[in-house]
C-alpha cells in the first residue's frame, strides 16, 4: 500500500468514501478501551479524559509528533459564561448571554443541543484546561480577532462589540488566549501533551490509520493502520474517537463542496487535513452539515484604526461594516463579493496594517481613483459622498459601523489597498463535516440524534461539522474541539 495515500485508491478518487474493514476478517494485534485517531487539541483532550477515567487508551498520530493544525494556530479558545479569566478582566458573562450571541453569530439555533452544551459547560471546561496546565491571564487586549503580542488573556474574536450583534446582545469578550507572547497554539499543545504524558495513554506516532473496522451489526470496533511500515489491527471495546483533522487539503472535496477555499493563499491546516476521517464516516452513512460553508479571514486589522477606512466591492459599493471581525470581512469578501474588494483611505486616515497591506493606487479625487482601479465610473464618488455625509453626523445607516470609527474621508489624495483574493492574504478552511450529537457521536443520514448514531464511532475537531454553521468566531475550533473531545471520550466509556 502506498504510504502517500490514506486509502490506497486512485489519485482521482480522493472524494469517495473509504469503506471499513470487516472485523471478522481481521486478526487483532492489540485491544484498547478507546482508540483516538489524531493528536491535535481535540485528540489530546479525548485521550486525557479517557485515560484519567482509568481506560486503556491508544492514540494514533499520523505525524512524527502531536500538535497538527492546533499547534500552528493562534491558540485562542472561545470560552465564556463567566470564566475566572473574564471576571479577573472585569467582564461579567453568563451561559445564556453567550448562547444568544453565538446563535446569532454562528447561524445556529439557540436551542441546538451542541450549542447549549457548549455554552452551559464553558466555565467548567475553562477550569479543566487550567487544571491541565493551560494558564490564562485575566487582562483584556483591545485589538480584536488576533492573539496579543503579550500575555493578555482575553480578546474580542467574533464581532461581539459591533453591528449587528451589539445592537441586541451585550458585548462580552470570550477569546481566551493562553498566557504566552504571540501565537499560542504551540504552547497550548505543549500543555496538553505534557498532561497526556503523565497518564497511562499510549501514543504511537508515524501511524497512518487506513480504515475503520466494523462488526456484523455495523458497530465500529477498531481500526487498521500502518505504523512504521508495519500493518496493525487494533480493537476498541468502548469506541473510536476520530480527531484526525479536516479536509482543507483535499482539493477534490473542496472543489465539490466549497470551491472558494481553493482560491485562498493560505489554507489553515496541514497536509494531514486530507479528509480521511470525513470519507471514512461517509462510508458508514454519516450525515454531513454545512459542507458549503468556510471560514475566510482577511486580516485588515490590527491596528483597529484601519477600520476608519471604507471597504468596497467590484462595483465600488460598500458591503459590510468595516469595524466587524475580520473573519466576517473575509468570508463576505470571498463568498459574496467573489474576492474583489478594495480598502479606501484619505491621506490623514491612511495606515499600513500589521501584515503590511499598503495602498496600491493613489489619486487626487474619487473619480480618478475609480478609473485607476477599474471600477465603474462615478461609483466611488457616489459611495463616498453618501458615506461622508452620514459619517459627519456619526451615523452609518447602511451597515451600523460604530460612531467612534466613523470619520469623513474627504482630504485628498485618496488611496485604495488591493484586497482581491489573488493579491493579498486570505486564510481559510471548510467549516463543514460530519454531523454529531452533543457527545460527539457520529449521526447517520437515516434518523435523528441518538437513534441514528453510528455505534462506537465519535468525531471531534474538524472531522465534525463546526458549531459555526454560517459564520465563524476565532477560537471556536480549539474551544469546541477540546470540549467535545472530552465529551466524546466520556460518552464512549459509558456506552
């Protein structure tokens, strides 16, 4: 079998389901209570929970060491409901308020069982992370969306303090950042892997899982793998937890479901995000959710002062409030505006942001700038006349941009930053995946919730469909991955 492929199939067949092995045809090399596939944050949380409950646990990690996409991330975890970190930073929160915001921001009903479980259990999960060596410093950092350069532990990460959410839900920051300077993903994984090393869980690296294994009843009872070139069949008496990553690096799957992601400059993930977990679940009749949805970040901030500029599309028209979370900006720019977007400034308000985005065109008036950029004649003059008149009164009737970021852009020269998808940084990944219940059980296409679960199979992290059904908030991936990783392991041991 070719070690460069997860299924041994043809290169042009990478979107197809991967059939399971038949347990009766296998000779088991070893038996564990729980087998966890993948050792990112979700897999580490699952393995920790199972091992600390006294289970015999095996973790099979494809790479040479644990970490995966989690270790490459900014390390933000979306937590709330009144954590000690929030309280120390001077912010009061509760689970109901958290759920109201996330329902609106993520496009998921407030009574969704997974969302309810996540919000109701968020404080306890925060404390579990702290108890397992993940420190948070109770100080707020005012630049939203990205991890702070210092050790501040709390940021806005989903547009909580901007329209349309702040109009109906009291803004509370919930982006919890582990206390280390700059990107904290690697540090988060160091903490979790250190805690896991103190348990009896066995970790096998350089382990390529090939198939799930099912018995005559359809229950998932183990996996087949290749470890250091040697075939291995491992039985799992309680369950298999898939934490093997998403499918951003499977171009065939992306093209079939959310082709816009194949246009971004930076796919968030590793080559292990090849869809193996998703495809293995599909072969068992798993239901999917939100396969057409993706997170697309366009990091126009920090600094937040940049949002005094104006974003326009290929028609020279505004399409969003510029002060919102840059993940919402990027998603709207790529998915709704076909990746043709420009950021306008006048001379006094011009800034170069953290990633070095600079003005591409500079002209003496808006009509000249429109011609230089290639926008419809008169479009920028019309857009900016309306914007400036309203901004002079501290108003944005079109999109609700906050008054403290509103200022007329009326002092030439005027400039435009080229934010087209082929010209600057867009970072993205699919949000869709396998449908699961509040305990991470994989749900089939032929029923609802627990009655339709695939016995013995759990999916967490990016194998599972994100809570972010329509839009994203930074920190949801690590937050939900670790949270549902724990719940999946506990549910497997109860089954």
